[in-house]
C-alpha cells in the first residue's frame, strides 16, 4: 500500500468512527465498527510518551496496520521540562503539541475519547465515542495517584489535597495551578513531597525543589522549601542533588529523609511526620502512584514490591497475563524500570516490535528500554546532572540494572551551558509529533 492509500485508510477509519459516534438514535452495539478488515487493527489507549511511540512504531513496522490512538485529552502537555516551565525557563509553546499532528505525520488515526471498558471475548474496546474492534490492544494509560496511602479512604481529605495542593505529576491543569501558586507565593514554608515506591520520575521532585529554592533566592523571597522525602535517602543522582542542595540552595531548602506524612491538618496548615510537625504557607503534595482504575476494574492489575496497583504484565513480552492480544507499556508496568518518558518511549517501540513479530509469525527477543534523565539544578546559570540506564532481568524475572552512567559534577560538566534537557526534549517531541 502506498502512502496516499495509507492516509486514505486512516481517514476512512476515522470517518467510520466519528460517523458511528454521532449517528443519532443508534444503540452502542450498533455503533461498533464490526467489519473485519484484512489489515491488522491495533488500538492504542493513551497518547503519552509510550502510546505515541507505540502508535508510530507499529505503523512503521507494519505499514498496512490500521492503528488508532485513543486519547482522552485534547492536546499533549509534556511532563518532562515542566519543572523549568514552572519558572518561565521555557514557554508554553515548547510544552504543548497536537495529537492531530502526530497522527498525520505517522499515518495513524487519532480518536479523542476515553476508554471505558472491554469485551475480551469479542475483542471490543468501549469508549465514550463508541466501540472499537481490535486485533491487538495496547494500554499505555500512565499513572493515577494513590492518595489512600495518606487518606485511608477519607474522600473529603483526598479532594482537598487534589484541589488545593495538586501534585503536578500528571500533565495539564495541575501544572497551571502550581505555576500560579508559585507566582503568587509571598514567603514562608512551601512543602514538596517525595513519595515511596516506584513513583513517576524519580528525580523530578528534587529538581522541582531545587528550582523553587533557586526562585526564592533570585527573587529575594523569604521562603523555604521543605522537601519531605518518604525515602531514607535521595532516590537518584544523590551526589549531584545533595551537593547542589548544600552549595546552591542551603538558605532556601530543607531536605528531610524518612519523612512520610502521617497526618494532615489543613485548617492549621500543618503536617505531621514521625519526627516533626511542619507548618506551611503552601504546598504541592505528591502521593504514591498506581496504574489507572480502569485496569483495576478490568482485573488487569497486581500488587508489586514497588506499588499497590500495577499492570499485570509478562515482563518479557509486555502482554497482560491471561490475555491473548492485550499489551501494556509505559508507567503502568510492574517492572522496576524508572517511570520516565525516555523509558516509556523506548519501551513503546520495543513492544511495537513484539506485536509486529506476532503479526508476521516471528519470534521476539526481549530488549531493554533506555532511561535518559537530565535534571536542572538552577536557572542562571543553568546547571545540570544526567543519568543513562539500561536493564536486565534476574533468574526470577526481577528487574536489575545492566548499566548506569551518571554525570553529577554539575560545577564542571558543562551540560547546563548546552541546555541538554531542552535539546533532549526537542528531539523526543520531533520523534513523537513531527518526524
Ligand atoms: C515534573 C515531571 C518531570 C519529568 N521529567 C522527565 C524527564 O526529564 N525525562 C523523562 O524521561 N521523564 C520525565 N518525566 C516522566 C514522564 O513524564 C512519564 O514517565 C511519562 O509521561 C510516562 O509515559 P506514559 O505514556 O506511561 O504515560 P503518560 O505520558 O501519562 O500518558 C498516558 C496517557 O493516557 C491517557 N489516558 C489515560 N487513561 C485513558 C483512558 N481511559 N482513555 C484514553 N486515554 C487515557 C492520558 O490522558 C495520558 O495522555 C517527568 C514527569 C514529571 C511529572
């Protein structure tokens, strides 16, 4: 099939879906796109770093596949680089991208809809815009927050934490609110938390704390960042972060280890840990993370050593255990890889290869995703530290590092002068949306 025909196929599929979605008076059953096509139908749920990579890669490995990306958001807002964005180091245009552009560049179909259910026997995905048939289904739905570790079922407290002190670890409104809070902050203690478990983006809370302390210093704000860390030490790039906290930010940043919050008193604006009671003027409480409730409701999750709810995947194929054609990738995974964008992107391509091999009747061999993670420690001048890791499995399928290279000598490494984080992100945006 030539490129022109591929675009036609995508447009035809999209028209079929949208027509079905808006056809008046028809039952949901009738709206289902039931005609079995000769081309493999691959439906990817979630247009984040892993889903965008998956949709693009399947289309490139299996050009005649009918690939549909189902994403509930209207546009893409990047979590990577969102910390510098909070401090006006990059503008919003750099962070925001169009799913329509991604689908057009890579010849697949974008459907803005929320996946709501699944009929595994009939290979049908239910969405808010009608039902979709699939031959292969991929969940790349990212994380949700697990507030229960703090709130123990107290929904009022959870709602207040979500609405008044958002975490800013799921891209979009939370980030806009956090940016406004930082802009309006006049002084006092600002709490940021680091959760336990394998949380999304290990270095990001430390990077955010460093940039917030840097903001207080540059703007002569009498503020202090209280970084309450549920872990017993800095979880990643410890040498680089610890030395930056000491040498650059000691007047505006207090890092407390083993500081799991046990109690919130939001009226008094106080939190209690095992060792301290800390008063705050403002805060961004980042709770533990989990795989989305949809997967839990579908019986596709397990408890792991890292988090209470994660996708129940075979660690070599990323196929959901007990299913024949449903895969998962990105931050939902149960493996101990870093929950980060580069990891999700490279894993998306690896799992697309597994699906392509299955379509072509070939065997797959497991390949490690790659974690690339560059953190910014200050704005003017920019100082950066970096890490690159790959993984392997132990004899029981447990995750191990195969290799890790870090560069934490921010005073001399020259990474900041090259604005390495932005350059990396630009390359990834190009990969997902434009090239
Ligand atoms: C502040 C911050 C800084 C970070 N910095 C870096 C960094 O420098 N480098 C790095 O590599 N990583 C970084 N990360 C981590 C990175 O953002 C995540 O690891 C990455 O986004 C994970 O990709 P994903 O595809 O698994 O999930 P996501 O990117 O979250 O994508 C999931 C998508 O699924 C959609 N979705 C969910 N449920 C449904 C449904 N039912 N129906 C339809 N759509 C649905 C969501 O809307 C979302 O778009 C950072 C994260 C944060 C918060």
